[in-house]
């Protein structure tokens, strides 16, 4: 089903709003191979519409070389700049990229009613994913700047006091998992299928900074028994002593935010931890991470009203590897490369974060990252087996 044209224009305007505070220098920076420059995000999301909708409809490319510069990973659409070298694309300039965006938007608006509705919807969802990536990538870049500059100067409001953690019991049983029915979903959210879930308990909220500080004080980063072997190796190799963006300030901690450095708020939900850190904290707590089947079942259950922070403010790591659902088949053509080829060596996250565009997530939404990733705004919710 084709979304209204106004939705397309709203999504495109929101991307520009996110980039508005950035200088051309800001927009060029690439802090690591996993992150991309803001200018590249602006261009790539435009290229996606051109490559998957306007090109097949017969419109010639805005500039031929942009297919090489701004293709991300679609082998079926030709060669491309290596991901780690996106920060070297000083030309085209930022004004040229913005002009590219404008030209493609006008062409899309002109042809909107004649374009494939499913691909138009995918393009909008794709751009919303990149809106979140633009912010997480920019945060990583600014944190590496010695001056720790703010994206938008502001004083973060203290989080309200976190209520004591409570456990909600779910009886499990034979459950449906995955997307079915109307509404948009990415290909990897289906097919819907049956899963068997043993009874389990789920924490009613996410873990807080203060609760994770207790893990640090107890020597959690020095005690290998809580960690997966590979996670322990990553922690040692990276010198991890705390979540990403935490910095010691005497006996206290400070944390880098998009508003600059700020005192660590112990009541705020924990963010920027890897799957390995999340799993180690869960083990130290005498609990575990939920499976994605448990998380989705709980999110859809009548008692889900007792679950707080379900769709934010942090993504929640699950214990589930990113793998295809039974019967999954990627779509034909280059668009089939969107999700399916990444189904190895990644873990699933559920929920959404403070950086996720409103309305972008749902109970079946599957986010995924390598287990060592820390630059995404990811935390955790605890689970326990449902035995008496």
C-alpha cells in the first residue's frame, strides 16, 4: 500500500531538520568504519529512491557517479566506495548533495501515484532508519572531538526517580511470532509462525544507570565469570571499564550526550552497552536477557500495560541471534539484499530508542547489530525463567 505523498515529504523534511545544525565540516566526519558521515546519509537516502523507484521507472540518474558514491551494500547494483572510506567523499559538496535531494524529491512527487507502493513505503522506512543512524553516528563523531562539542546545546532534564523494579509473569505457551495482516513490515519480520514459550518473567522497566553502576563497583568488568568468552576478549581488547560515553569525574561519572557532557543521571535508563555487557550484567543480577519471542509475546499480551519503556528510550538487547524465521525468503532482485544477507553474527534488539523516529517501531520490529556494538543507543530489560 502506497503511503500518502505528504508522508514522503514529511520524512524528507525531518532528515533536513536533523542535519540543519551541522556545518559542512561536521557533515564530512567519519569516526569509524561502522559509522557514516551525515552528508553520506543525506545522499544515500536520496540515492535509494533514485535506484529503486525512479530508475526502474525510466528516469535517468541525477549524476551517473552517484550510484558508485552512495550505494551502501547492494552488490546487484554495482561497485561502490568502501564503507570505511565514506568520509573521503569531499566532492560532491554539501550544497551539491542538498541540490541532489531536492531534484529527486521533485521527481518523486511528480511520479508518486505511478510508483510501486511497497517500494515507496520501504523507502520511507529506510530513510527513518538513517535518521536514527545519522544521530548515533554524529554522537560518536562529536565524542571523539577533544572539545566534546554539543550537537544542540541544552541541559538534559534529570530523569524522574525510577520506580523499584517489578517482575511480570507471562504463562507462555503456543504463541504467534512475526508480522501478519495489514501495515508495513520489513521482510525479515515475517513470515508469522508459531513458537513455544515456557513460562517466564519480564522486568517491568529497563535497567538504569544507577543499577549498572552497582555492577561496576562490584568488579563486573574485572570478573570473567559473568561474561561470554568472546565478550570478555572484546572487553579486554577495548579496555572497557564502563559503557560507552561514560567518563570518570573524581568519584563520580559524567556522560557525553548530544547536548555535550553532563553529570551521569543514575535514574535514567542505561544506554550504549554491547550485547556482551548486557548479558554480563544480567548474569551478575541472577537473571538473563529475554528472547525476542518472549519480548514480542509480552509486548502483545493483555498485561503489556504493566511494561514500561517498551518502545524506548533505549533499544533492548535480546538473547536471540538474528536469523531467518521459518519459511523466510528474501525478495527477488537487489532489494532482497536489504536484510537477508546479514543474518549471521548479529543479535536482535527490540523496542526503540530516544533517537528512533516516532511511529517507526512496532511489536514485530527486529533491529540487529553485532554483539560488540556500543555506539547504538542500546540497553536491556531483564528476564527470568518462570519456575516457581
